[in-house]
C-alpha cells in the first residue's frame, strides 16, 4: 500500500496548481482534493477531475470521439468536460491536462459475485454501444488506435524470453532474480507456445474482419475503473482504450476477476454467462479468450521491465 502512495505522491507533485493555471480553465475553484493520481476540483459547475496526462492531443481527441459515439446508446461511461471555448485539452507550461466530469459512487469489489456480474454486463453494454465504431470514426484517427495484433505480440514475447534466457545464462554472477527467472523461463516459454497454438485454432483474423465484433476495448478493466452507484455501474479511465475485437476486453476482465478468487473457474463462467446475457459470444471468441488468459502476461511484463530497465525500481520491487 505504501509503495502506491509514494508513486501517487510523486505524480501529484508534478501538477501545477497555480492561480494562473486555474484562470485558464474558466472555472471558479472552491476547493482542491487529492485522490490517487488526480485532483478533485469543487467548482461552480460541480465536481471535476483534474488529470495530468502524457497522451498526445490527437490521442485524447480519439478517446473523446469514441466516448461520444458510445454515449449515443450507453451513457454509463465517463465524459470529458468541455469548456466554454470548446476545449477538452489544456496545456500549461510543460504539462498537459484534461478535465473530467466527476462520477459519484464507490469502486467495484471483484470478490463479490453480484458486482462481478454487474460489471460484466456493463462491459457488454459498452461493447454493444460501440458496434460499428471502426467504420464511423475518421480513418486517420482510427489508424493509430487499433489493438496490437496478437500473433505478433505472442511470438515477440516468446522471442524476447528466448533471447533474455541466453543472455542471463552467460552471467558469471547470478543474483536472486536471475536464478528465479532461469528456473521458470522454460515453463513460461512453453505456455506462450500453447497460447500461440490456441490462437491459431480460433479464427482470429476472421474476427478482426467482423466490424460488429470490433469495438472499443477499454483494456484496463481493474476494479477501480468501475464506479458503482446503487444498481448502476459506470466505467471510467479510458487511457488505454483501443479499437479491437471484443474478446480481448472480456479476457482482460476475466484475468482481473479470477486473480481475486484464487483462479476459481466458476468466476470465469460467471463472467461469460453475465456478458452473454447482453451480447452473445461465439465459440471462436471464447477460444480466443482462453488463448489470451493462457498467455503468461505478468511473467513476460516483469521480465521485460527488469532486464530492459523499463522500471526505475529496486530489486525488492521486482
């Protein structure tokens, strides 16, 4: 817990909360409250979320257009605040910010079967509302916001682990992380190969050609990105969203849920049944979901972060 508090504090310190900046927002600020990596602003137009972002303006405009498209059929998603000048992106000195309309409620609990079901249905409704998005949005905007091609992703991960394995084996002195990696790498390479074989059996390319199944995928369906208010669930934080086959998002959600239930297969079935009650998944899509959850994503991510120095962490972190 403390680790994340320190990370949040470092990010919050990067915000410029000067009067000059607030004057540019065209809002009367009554109070400012830190919350995770953002600030809640109490304003004359209600509560707003001030968020520092590394995303380009083009990327933010894509997310806004995608959310506006969904909002026509399903309004339980976040929305950007548009100021009187029609802007949603605010540049100040070296930082880029967005303002979001505050959504009241509490975070979902993935140990609660009722809330697992509610969140699965909200994902299905979001996907249903985003059908046709691939053809409706401007082609140039869509081009840079497509999901990663899974055969390439899986094969690249296998290649990386093979290369890192040969690299580490040559170390004269191996630390604790190196030893744990070498003990486990062969099994994870095998798991990736099985995921690749499963992927080849599920008509993946045909799914990408079906624009009714190519929707806006959230790609970060953690419990804190579902806000529950009574019997309604709202989905927030679309920073990682891409246009992709919907099975990718369902798999992402399944992984998050089953981690919280010691990989209980009944929770997997609950997610599929709940989603299917709104939008029916095909057998090929379920095979794709199984392929994705078979891929050892955590192992690959941690190993890459450690050996490619993508994290500014210490050994204890890894």
